[in-house]
C-alpha cells in the first residue's frame, strides 16, 4: 500500500470524477515534470488551470497561467508541484475554496497538511503522479463523460 493509504479503487474514482484541476507550480519549461503532467492531463480531457505567480498572464499549453489558487476556481482538484514546506498554506486554501481532492506529487510529502485535508473531508493523494497512476490503473484514453 502507498504512503497515503488509498486503494486503487479510490485513486481510480478520483481520476474518473475530477474535471477541473488547478496545477500549482506550473512551469513553461517543457523539461519540468509539471509541464509534462499538465500536457498529459489536458490530453485526457481535464480542464487544467496552471498556477504560478511568476508566470501569471502567460500561457502554458494554451491555458492562461493565474497567480493564485483562488484565481483558478472553481476547482475539483489541486495538483501540487511545490516543496513540502508550501503544502500547509495550499491545503488550507484548498479547503477554504471547496476542493474535493489535493494531489501531492511524487516527493511532496507533508503528513500534517495531509491530515488537515483529510480531517476537512478532502481526499488527499500523497507521493503519486496522475501520469503514472492513469496507465497503471488501466484508465481510458480520456476521462469518461
């Protein structure tokens, strides 16, 4: 079992039911993992809003970058490509904004923030990547619906 304790069925459900994703820590550099994952999610049919205050107003994969998580709303999922010390405030904001899921990317591990999210009723995915989980779980080429 993974660090977040989530079953494959739960991860599959998150990926199947999510539509709008705020990708925090988005990068315009094609060599960066956040750039590739954003492209992957867009190709699967998700509505992805890149979040990076340093790039606000620019476009990544044809999507306008916004400065804050609040500017990305409404959202279902917050996908986090930031160091663990930034996760607590992001989790608090995701809770306040009514996100259903916070997905912490590979290597982004912050147990107190994850617990706060779970306590608020969010599904918190930790130390995983949707671009890895999608094929591993045998998901369809695009989100259903």
